[in-house]
C-alpha cells in the first residue's frame, strides 16, 4: 500500500472499532483528511465540530506521538501528490468562506515562519556577499514565477549595477544565459509543475560554469541539481496555486541584506528615484 492508503486504512479501522465520538471524527477525516495539513488542533476541531482533545486522542490512536507528527505526515503526502490546479480549485469549493480565509491565512503564516527559521536565514545570509561580488546576476522565472523574477530584477537593478533586466521577449532567456560565466549567478525560480524554460536555462548556465541559486519547492527540483545554493520555498496551503509569499519574502530579504552591506546602493536608489521623479514618472499625492 502507498503511504496515503495506509493512513486511510488506519482511519477506517478506527472508524469501525472506536467509541462513537472517536469513530465519528475518524469518518469525518476520511472525507476531509487534507484539512489536517492546514489546521491547528483547535482549527481542525472547530471544522469537525468536535472537542480539541479528540484530535490529539485520534492522532495517538493512529500511532503518532501527537497531532504535529500526524499533520507533518499529511503534509508530506500532499507535497508528493502535486495536485493539479484544477484539483486545487475543486478543493477550495468544498470549504465555507470563513474556512477559506482562515486556512489560507494560517498556511501563509506557517510558510513564512518556516522560510525564516534560523537555518533558513543562515542560508540566505550565505548568499549575500557572493551576490554583491558577482559580475552579473540573472533572475529567471516564467508564468506565475515571472512576477518574482521581475521584482528581483527591477528592484535589484535600482540599487546595484550587476543585476540584468529580466528576459521579456521570445528567445531572451537563451540569449542571456548562453553568455553567462563562472563569475555570474543565475537565480532560477520555479516549482512543481516545473517550467521547462527555467529548467533549461539553469542547465545551460551550469554548462557555462555559472552558479545557480535555486528558489524552488523541493531539493528534488530539477533546478536544484548541482545548484550552488538551494533555498527551499514552503508553498503548502489551500491556495488556488502554490503560494508565492515565501518566494517574495526571500527576495525581499536578499535585497534588503545586499543594500545594508553595500556602500553604493543607497546613492544609486536615490539617483534612480530622483531621475524618474524629475521626468514625471511619479504622481505625488
């Protein structure tokens, strides 16, 4: 049996043999087990209309040390399944409005907490000096990840001379990465379903000797292969598509730390702002 089948079989066994309240809760979870990944003990109890103690009791009945261990396994199952975007949308339709809001908010908070753990911040910090010293920095992302790549490139270019504009026209990605060198860093941004354009760009950049900074959802991601650094982006939650909040936060942390360590960034940003303002690019309130 697969891990999912084993878990569901255990729930069915509890539903058949446990006392009525525990049995009823197990039956409810058989239809709503994905809720476990996005809920606290109290949150899950509220959704199932049971006492919070019953959540802990069922977790232990299933062989887990507690609810946290149960929830961790469910999250791993969901991550390994990679549900389609259509399946994500259908799952949202099964939630009441209040549950949609609370579940998305809770998932985002947890994703941000995970990416800013002490180990996560240490990893981000290890990227800052090499990025400042790189000859060129390229940000590569397409489809939904284009917004992250564009933000990094646009803001980075305001403050630093080594950020290249994000590729925007057909063929531009290849034009850029085919000219990379070992002194360059390519920041690849993608998640499952992995965009072929980004995967190919990272392969070419590696062949050219450039360092790959992979912002992605898993160490098994194709752009994580032989990457210089891999920053794993927590993206779990009942969103329509995998959440990009952690990606934007990582980018903002990198840019802020680079600016803090640069002797020129503040002057460059001020000059950019003055230039755009002088030509009417900003409307004052």
